[in-house]
């Protein structure tokens, strides 16, 4: 049976008297995906940051399941994560795994890299990566972290059609396994594949 993980009620954001996020409401349960769409400047990233606990709403409330109270059950892909210049891609993923209690011998990093078809860069350092490769590594770090809820901001950025399909399949796996996804995107294929609920935001005043 699905459980409600997040309930957003009338959440909005105003900065210096200007509303940058109009009031929005939705609920999200286990095994579901909410997809946010809208033009640049409509507040998609702001809403994701509020959900992730990185920003505060001016009005409205967000109720979360007890398992998310301290944000431990939330994985985010909101831009590039901080990288260690002297760690390889594979070492970054192993570091995340060990940080969350996995065995140092886990094969999960190799599995994620293979799923995204970037095993060839596992021994590369962050400064050696292209912008598209960095985006895929950011996604790999998000996927490998244990979580009930995954929050992503335009995961399709700098990715070709093949890689977008691979990312969509991993997100569908997340949902099939009882996880939940909130994602902002401009890609209609992501909306079609992942949206149990579609929230369209508009430019505010």
C-alpha cells in the first residue's frame, strides 16, 4: 500500500516584494512521480530547493512523512555536487556508499555507472570530464545515495536522447521499488514517462 510522503499546501515564495513562486499544492505518495514544468523564471528550482530544505517558503506548508523529517531519506540532484579534485569518479561513488553505511566492497557504484553507460570514465577525475559527463556523474551520485524521495532539477541538461532514456529508466526503477520522484523538466518525454501528477507553473509578477 502506498503512503503519503509529502503534502504541499499553498507554498509560495516572495523576495523583496516580488513573488517568484506562485502558490502551489500537490501530494506525493510512495511509488509516484510529480513532474514540474513551466518556463524559466516560473519558480521550479525555488520549489525544489524548498522541498529539499535548502530554502524557506514565504507562505504555505509542507508536511512530510516521519522518514523524511530530518531529510535523511531525500536525495537531490540540484546542480553539480561538490567534488574532490583528487578522487576519481568511482572513488566519489564509493565514498557516498560508505558514508551511508554500505560495505567498501559494494558493487553498486559499478552497477550505476554501467546503467548510465559511463563505466569508461570511472577512473577519470572531475576536472577531466565534459559538461555532459559531469551531469551524468551528478545523477549517479544522486541515484547511489539511499533515499525514499529523489528531487531533480532538469536532469536532461546536456544529455543526448540515449542518456535521457537511461536516466528515465533508473527513475522508473526508483518508483517501482517504492521510491518517489519530484522533478522539474522541459522534456516532454520525462513528463510522459514519469508523471503521475503534472504541476505546471507560470511566470509570476
